[in-house]
C-alpha cells in the first residue's frame, strides 16, 4: 500500500512529527538510503530544506510526497521509522494502516451433526494484499483452508469442537474477528429438552447442483434440495456474490449470456443449521440460435410493424433449421495493424510499472502473427490523439485493427476513457481519449475486424459528470472488446524486482497466438483468470462482442487486387521504424569509434559506442554521449553505462557480450515523439596516453536525422483545435490526411533522415521492402565493421509453459486505478 493512501490529512499529521532536527525527515532520508530507489541526491534534499522559507511549507511533507511518487509503501516507511526509533510516528502509522482494514463478514457460531460440512467465513475490505490466518483457541490451523477467507471443516468430528477466530494481517498490522463456537449436534432422542413432537434434526443436502455447459440464449436451471427440521431456506450465490432474487431450491435463468458464466453455490439454512452446496461451474458458449428463420420488427416511433423473414422460399422453417451448417469458412485479412500504448510515468497520478513489459510482450506476440505494430510508451494527450490519427491512416477495407492500452483509465455511462500521462489531478473526459469515439472512426474504414484490449481500471470518475455521445455505430458484427476487469472494478499489476506484469497480459499471452475465434480465445483467458487465487474476487476479464464470423488474430493476410493502398500502408508504417545507420567516427588522435542504434519501442532508442581502433600509445579511452536536445528524455545517471541493465533497459539483452577490450557504452533515449528537429548530440572521447597522467578530451558533433516515430511529428496538433477535440461527439480531428505525415511522405524533410557523409537516405521504393519484423528491437550496424557481432534481441518474456509456475502473492499486487 503506497503511503499516498494515508490521505492528505494523514500525511500532514505525519509531517508534523517529522519536521524536527533531532529525529525527523533528514534522519528518515538517511535511513532510506539502504534502498537505491529511495536514495536522495543533495539537490533533492536541498529542495526539501528550503520549504522552511515558506510560511506554510513543510520539508517533511515534501519528502513524503517524493517517497510516494517513487512507490514507497507503508511497510517500508514503518521499517525506516522503526530503524530511527521514532515511536510516535510509528504508532500513528500503525494505527492508520490498521484502521483501513474493516471486517465486513464475521464468523458465526454453528452446531452441526457428525460427518457434516461446516464453513466459517470471515471477509474484510482494505488495502490489497492482506492475508487471513485462522486459529482454534491459541493454535494456528495449518489446514489448506486455514489461510483463506473460508475455513472448511469436513467431515465434522469431535476434534473440531471449540472456539475459532480469524486474524487479518497487512504487513505488520492486523485485526481479529469475533470468536465463533463450533458444537457437535447429537440426535433428537439423546438430546435433553427436545420435544418429541417437533424434533430438531440435522440439515442434510440431498441433491447437489451440477456443472453445466450452455449456449447464449439457453435456459439455465440449477437445483439444490435439502432435508431439515425446521424446513430449510435457500440462498443462491454467483461468483461468491449473493443473488438477492433467487431464494428457492431451484435457480432458473430464462436467457443466459456470457455474464452468467462462473461458479454457483447454494446456502441452505434454518434456525439452527447452515450448510453450503458443492460448487457448480457454468460455462457459456456461442449462441445456439441459428439464422435459419427470424423476424425483424421495426418498432420505430409511430411506425407500422414491418416483418421480414429470412426463411428460404418453399422450405419449411423446421426443415431449414435441421439442415447441417455449411463448412467453416477460412477468413483472411487484407492487412493487420496494431497500435499499442503503455502509459507509466504520470505527472499527477500513481506511477505504474507493468505497461513497459506488457506492451513489449504483446508486440512480440502480435508480430509473430504478421501484425504491423506501433508500440509507444508515455504519451500525453496531444501525442495520443496524433498516434490514433496515424493508426487510422493504416486502416482500410478488410484490415484487422487492434488497439491495446495499458495505463490509468475509467468508465462513465458505458464509455471507456484512456488517461494520458499529463492528465490533471481531477481529470474529466476532455482530458482523455474516448475509446468508443475511436471505434466509430475505425468503422468508417470498413475494417474486417476491430479489437480493443483495454488493460485499465473501469471505476466511475466522480469528477466527470458529462455524458459523452459517441458517433453512431454501424451494425458490422466485427467488434470485440476485451476488458481486463469488470465494470466499476480495478485492474492490477504484479510488481517484481526486475520486470512487472499486468494480470491481464500474464494470462492473455498464453492464448493470444492460438488459431481460435477471437472471442473463444478471450473466453479461455477469462477462465484461466477465474481459476487463479490472486484474481478471484478481485479482477475478472469482461468480454463484449458482436463478432458473428470465426475471425482469428492468426488469419492469413490476403492483400486486395489493388496494391496501392497496401503499399501506402507499408510505407506509412515503415516511416515510424527506421533507425539511423551505424557509422564510424575518426578522431584526430587516431581513435576510431563506432555508433550503433537499437529500437526498444517505436519511441525509445538505445545508442551504443564502441572503440574499434586506437593507437598503441593511447593507454585507455572511452566514447561518451552528451549534449542531447531538451525535447528527448534521458536519465543522465543511467547514460553511458557498460551494460543495458545499468542503462535502464530491461527488455533488450545481448546474446553474446563483446570482449572486455572492446566493451560498449549504452545510452537509452526516451520520448522520441517529442523531437521537433533532427537528433543531434556530441560524442566525447576521453583518453590518456601511456606516458601522461592527465586525461584528454576530444569532441565531435553528430546528427542522425529523425529516428523512428519522431518522423511522424506526434507533438503537432492534427487540427487547429485542442487535443480534446476527438473526445466529444465530433471526431473531425481524424479527417485531415492533408495535415498528416502520411500525406507528406514525398517531402524530403518528412521522408527519411539524411546522415551526411557517413549515412544515406532511404528511398521510397526501399521502404516498401520492410518486413513486418522491422519493429523488432534490433541493431543497425555497418557491414563489415563488426563481423559476427550478435544483434540485440527481445527475449525478456516468460515462456508460455512457465506461466502456470508463477507464484503470485497478494503483497505483490498494485492496482492501476488513479482516481
């Protein structure tokens, strides 16, 4: 739980306790240095100290905000306060965390007959990641259900009699439930005080509900019967949630849909007893309703009833329905394109960790299925607007379009909104992108398949009361929405030391490459998520679709007869994936340095320097990069590093490291989409002669043009209006090909970068030969210079076979919600 969850009032109280010189925020900063993530520089400490110059300023409050932005949890803060021996602050923090854990369901005392099944339930709300521990008296229960919200005692025996209590823990904080007593019920004849006329008997379930497989539109019937005196009452539960209208022994749903799939149980109880039925799992497949005979009724305002039947002339409807269906049709796409956006570093909201690895892994999987992929990280509102515009230019008749978004989001009145990284603290729809508006523009392209995978929260935004009215959707029967979580629920990511993953992608990557109808594939993902203990009751995939044909993401590409549009799409996509050519730099001292380039994402590039030749009189030398434009984002602390990991690049790894004599230095450049002119920087050669102690520095300026996605000028508005223009009912910002980079590809300034004497421009005809693997994280090297040097490859994803071996812990989970 991030310390920001303490709220403004709690953080202010804690700040007052730490605004002192003897045992305050500076001592806390020193204690936190043991963790590199929370290590402060002198500049950062000074910026906290000068807050005392402001009448309302608080150095401790500024430092706590700094810790919160870097993901400091309450557990870490308690550890540091204990290390400082700050008892007052520690007691306050412990109490504040404990108060956030609320027990909503207390275990109840029960009596049951020998051999029956008894379930004690304790449920709590609060910070994600708390755990349950059951005790009988003072002894912890080590049974497999002893660490779950429900403690199962079956078959009930004399040893089970006694008092039970549950402890809910979060870190070093905990609360206890009330005591519940379990007693063994004896027969009526041996029980004193029992009336022979109205004996009290044990409760026994005589008929258990059975698992079923149904189709959409079918009638679902589940039955549970029990024998008891007094007569039993029934209460049905769906996915552990009570069904308030189902109070009979028989549960009947007349027309099931996919929302009815899941686990069903029946609670049977009377005045003295309570028992639970076995779990019945219900799976919902595609609709069993055929198109053999149907009637369309126009119910428009003041219109007459118009009926149109699809029954073939001269054929009895019953006979027609009995005819076997035609053989499955092999579908194909005229092309397949995907836009993947992952937002992590938000300016005013909780930072996320998983989008970088999620976008990376999905990019690799889609590329295996011949998708043209544009993958972008950390986009502001204008850049997201422009990226969607460029994505729409890649779509055409019969093209499969896929949009994936990982980041903060919300849902209001049925519309889903993707939150850019520059959204203000109290954002509304005018600061975000509406997914349904994007869908209306995709439909205008007459696409063959529209897939939206939204890995974000869907809680309602209390700051946004505006009801956005998207354009009218066409009845195309080719739309699939895969939501990482249900309506009004949160999506989670699992944080790890090296690479974090979102829950959704962790399961999606196991099935996304299967040759199945898209909806069937997503159903498998939903079933896997439902079987995982860490997601059950917290996050469940929701599928919305009107896809009528068996279209799969693996369908082959069959271009249309006219190749002009296909060639234009190839060129438009290739523009965003051209790396500068590797080059050699010759310094006056005789040292020869190579510059190499690798793409991690469409807007993130890695530059490495390597010493190729040096005179014998030079003892040591290294080539470092500096003087980058202010538009791009570079972590100076991680530039010119000897390994990719030290440079902040977790997803590009080298298969074979060069020898120590020819080691490389790596610099990672982010936010290339904000580059407004050619990328220029300086190569600084630091060297020493064998007979000298002083270091000599030589500098050479380098210009490499506009690499990767920077050529698309996403920072420029596609219309004269603001970036929120695409969010309302009108999406006119997409209707201007004359202002996009696609329309100006013949212009020398927008086509390909020029590399001066050491590089060359790529011609338009060459661009059409780019393979679909051009967005691989790859190197561009000078031929003949490196010989058999191994490329950089993207291999930081878990094999599909190992996904089941992941041992998730509740303490690893963080939600993606930002409201």
